[in-house]
C-alpha cells in the first residue's frame, strides 16, 4: 500500500537557503513519499500561500528553513493524524552555538523551552482553540503540526498577508474551527532555533504590509531613512495585537466562546505589557504616542472580557484606559515606582 503524499512547505529568502541543514534532514526522512515546495515570494505569509496553492499531498506540513527536524518526524506525524483531523509532535526551542565549527551545524545551545506535553491526548477542535491561547502552552506554533490539505482547501484557509507576526497562530486558529479532533503528542522531533537572523523575523523579508518584490523595491525608493529598531519593534508588537484582534473576531460563533474569551485575555495582557514597556523605556516620549496606532487598541480594551488579576495589572489597566481616552497616561514615573 502506497503511503499518502505529504507536502512540506518551506519559505526561503534566497536560493542559498536551499543549502541549509533542514533540507538534508528532509532527505534523511524515514517516510517514503514527500514533496518539498519552496517559495521566495516577498512576505512569509504570501510565500506560504503560493506554495500551498501548488501542494499535491494528502497532508501538509510547514517548516522553517533555519530549524532542524528528526528523521522520523513525518512518519510519526502521519501515524498521529490517522483517525483525527490534525496532529502535533513535541518540540524544543534553543539558541545555536555561535562559535560552533561550520562543519557542525547541528550543534545547539541550551534548550530554554520545550513542549509542555507529557502524554499523547486527543482534543476537540474547540478545546484545542482554547489551548493555543493559554500563555503557558505556546501551542499556536505552525511548524510542529500536520494538516489535512482537503480541509484547508474546502474551507479556503490561508495565511493573512497583512500580518507578519502571529500569522502562523492565526492560520492554526482558522484550521481548528473546522477540525473535529486534534491529537497532541509529546515526542520532541522538531527543533526550533531562535536567532536574530531567523527568516520570519527578518525585517527586510517581512513587513506589516506584505507585497510583491517589485512593489517592495518601488516602496524602498521612497524611503529617505531606514526604520529605527524601536519602530520595528513597535510595528511588530502592533501586528501581534492585530493578529489577536483578527482571531478574536473570527471566533464569534458557537462553540468558540471560551476560545474567544482566552484570546481576549491574552490580547489584553499583551497590550498592557506593551504599554508598560513604552512608558518605562522613555517616559519623556510618552506623548509621541498620543495619536499612535496603539490608542485604537486602548480604546477597545473595555470591550474585552478582561479582569486584572493583581494590583500591578490593575494599575496598568487603569493607566491604559486613561491613555485610550485622553492620549496620556498616569504619571510614568509614579507607575514605574509603584511596579518596582
């Protein structure tokens, strides 16, 4: 009996990425029937959408080109998805050893986070949706999962190209709305390498507005000076909030009320932490954000089912509400003093 075809989608930035170790990992897979689709379109979401339109497999996986995978990951995931609508394996996250010999690209630094799973379990799509918004679980990741291509195409699930952060979680959330059962398993077969040069974090590959390379070049000619690191961070954090806003809006139907609640709580916490970082980093500049995009989130925070869990969060919340109404906040010096 022929094994079902599995499509592996990997966005790349340039042709040299094809020599990265993960492609050797794919060649060494124990699973016999794999197709690899790469795309270098501008914007990782657009690249994945283009590749997804070309996929021919029964199942699809999305990997990042700067990570590593174990030889049995595809065999394991295809076994795990049998009888359910989707499946995930375990993972770990680490930083590569900077001074490791070039001949040893597999050398990793210390693992600083690993999958919270300890046993294999099957969750309903609604329960899995709640799970991806639990701050402690981080299960909205795309790269440790396998999906059914027929389900993706039937419901026209795709990557939101106006997002450049949390777009993977948004895709997973859309998929889970149509997933009957999803299996979570503990085997750590995916190795995520956290580094500043990561493709999905590259500022010249991903921007808030994803567009074609030609448009990007034309837009670049209009720029008089490069974006500062602070503004890049600001944009990144705002698009993260946009992703949560998109997901929360898409979960308005039953039986997703609980997932919508947890999404809103997570979104509120992200907003408050972001607000605190702005004020305490440079209190003198807080009024530069009077008319910023952050205020539209601040104005809508009261619509979220959020209740501060402690005095610190309550103070941040009250200050954020004032910022939404007036464009200013509680005295940042006082806020910093109270939170220390």
